[in-house]
């Protein structure tokens, strides 16, 4: 079964649900690399700086951050060269997005427990 679309988790309804000693068993983040390009170059080497900022308060999954990093890195490497830019991801996916998997087979109403258990399990 695939992931749900981002529209299901876009808006922040409640307080952030983070990984802690109370919330164990959370899968690791998909994004591993936060720096790309010429990492050791100084700030004054590059003449241009660009920031991507969201206009609204929303939740971003780690998969979305990883997809954005891969797309930016691929485009910048293609047009500017491998060592002519420095890309840094400054956000970290601390908020855990909970998914309640629903069954869609015959007799599913007898098997499901709703949101009674954590993560719907």
C-alpha cells in the first residue's frame, strides 16, 4: 500500500507530535544528507544567495524534504557544475506524521479498532 497524499497532512491541527521516550518505534527520517555541492567553500565565494521560504504554516514530511533536495541538487549540478554551489537544508523533520491504515476488504469493520491504539495499530 502506498503513502497517502500530502493534502491529508498539510495543515498543523494540533501540537507537534515528536519522537520522545513516550513515542517510541518511530521510523527514521528519509533525509540523510543536509549539505551538498562545495561544502568547504567560504560564504564570500558565491555571489548569489537564494532562500526557499514557505508563506504558510504547514507540515512537511521527510520524504518531501528528500525529494526537494534531490531535485535541487540535480538541477544545480546540471546547470552550475558540481563545485559551483552550496546547498543546505536547514529544517529537520521532527514532527511525526501518524497514519491510520484502514482496511478495505469484506468484514473490515470487525477487524479495525479505529484510533484506539497508537498509529491505528
